[in-house]
């Protein structure tokens, strides 16, 4: 007989027993961030609540306003600050006041989805897990100001010291956490992430036509998606095109920073303004069609914790070029092509070879879709639920 019971406060384990866990998430970034960390948080919460509705999920949200990117789901309860003090200072609640609510709600597991755990979590008797995405600010300190590095180093140390379990989103991230923080590798479990399921399905031709007209997209283009910042090296794409004499427009989608000024100066100097289209603040439902209409996706970043845009492109059937090293081969596998970071000649030659062969494009598209299946939510959420159970029972 398959016996189900609520696990909260009940540590019994037996054969053929299904657990009903009470799981809490730090949901700040799910509600308020449109970045990679926000995407990660939303994807995991949505996937878990959809595929494992037998559990109860609590979303700890520091501010009352609805949030721009996430509305919550079935099987979820939103927990917010109750006192006037913490309502006025929501970030203080997230750091110092949330543990009281975690204890009050009687969770089995609290999961910090983005490097952090609240102060006092160890005194709640609730098991905690933290996801560590990367240690880029330590690997490339010159890309971050001193205050940022100091604050986040303290947050990382606290979370790693307090957590009962640690999740790394790639083997590269695990290796970096071990290297920079001395965390024992046995305490870290690699559990990959996925991407929004809207990238799984082919966009309707009418939608493609509408979006192409709306943004004045060319018939063929190289696509870049990501924050326009030095680490992600969008300038390298334009340098490669100029160096190799490649006549193909680039559509770049992402939040701009001052780095965009450097790119525009380069473009103007080489008189290729007509080959550059910059788009900001797009709606997520528009992106699959833009990926699918692209001839090639280029992501020449120096370093990432995972690289969700690579997965989005592969699910879209778009050939991918990215960088050697970091986590990129973990995501792209044999489906992608890789260039040494900063080697514009190698990057340009790869771009040229793919643009010049429809057969290669087709082969990369097929292999990309196959590679992307390794990161579907059915597998990843099973790994996560199994890890939760392991933490609870050890």
C-alpha cells in the first residue's frame, strides 16, 4: 500500500512511502528580477509546482507589490512581512526577519535560490539548501566594484556555512565554490537548470511575421541575447564580422550598460551601423520567434554559471557558437561550436563556416534539440526532489 503523509514534523521513513513536503523559497528574484537569477527562480518554482503538486510550496516575498515578472501559482502560498517595520524595510526582512516566519510556518526545507540564506536560519530547526550560481566576482574581480565583492563574499560565506545542502548549477560552478570558499565537494550537488518551456514549441508563422515587422528584423541575422556588458563580449561578434568580412546583421537583445557605448563607437568607426539592431525590454513571449528566425546564435561570453540563452537557442533549433571553457561545453555538448574567448579570428571563421553551409546549420539544429532534452524539467525536478529527501533523511 502506498501511504502518503505530511513530512513536516514527522521524520518517519519507510518503503513505498511518498513524502508530502512543505518547501519554502526565497522568491524575491522570481517576482522582481528579469535577469538570469529571476529566470532560474521562476523556472524552478513553476516546474516543481506543475510536476510535483503533492508538496506544499511557500514563496517568501519581501515586498507587497505584485512584482513585474511573476504572479505565483497553484499549490503556492505567498509569505510577506507583517510588521510595519519590515514592511517599510523589506530587504531587512529578507535578511533578518524571514527566519522567524520560516520557523512559524513549520517548513521541512527552505531553499535559497540565489546565493543567500537569511540570518538565523540555523536556529529554526528547518533544513536549508542554497543554490550557488557562480563565483564570477572572485574569478574576475576587475569586473565588479569593491563594495559588491565585499558584500557578496560575506553573503556566500554565510550561506555556505549555514546550509545543510548546496546546489551548484554546473560542474564549473561547483569547482569554483570549492576553490574560492573551501567547501567540501561532497556537500555540493550539481543540479542543472532548464529554460522556459515556451522555447520548446515552434512559433506560428503569423506571429513570426508580426514580430519581424514590429522590430524591422532582416531575413537573416546573427542573434545575441544577454545583458550588454563587457563579460559577455558582444563587441567580439562585431570585431569578428569586420575582421573576416562577413556581411550579416546582428540583432542584440538585452539590458544595456555603458559598454554599449563602446560597441556603438566601434560600429560607427567601421561604418556598419546598418548591420546592428539593438532591442531592449522585449516581452518574453516574443523571444522564441526571434530565436527561431535567427540564422545563428552567438554567445561569446568569457564566463557564466550556466548560460541559459544557449539552452533557449538549442530548444529553438538555432545553431549555437559560444566560448571554450567555463560551463559552456556542459550546456552545449557536441551540438555547439566553440571559439577561444577573445580570438576574433577563430570566432569569425566559425561564423563564416556555419553561415556558408545550410547542411551544417540543419545538423547543428537537430543536435541542439537533442542536447536540450537533457535539461527538461521532468529530469531536473526529480533530481531536486530526490535531493530534498536526501537532506531531510540524513
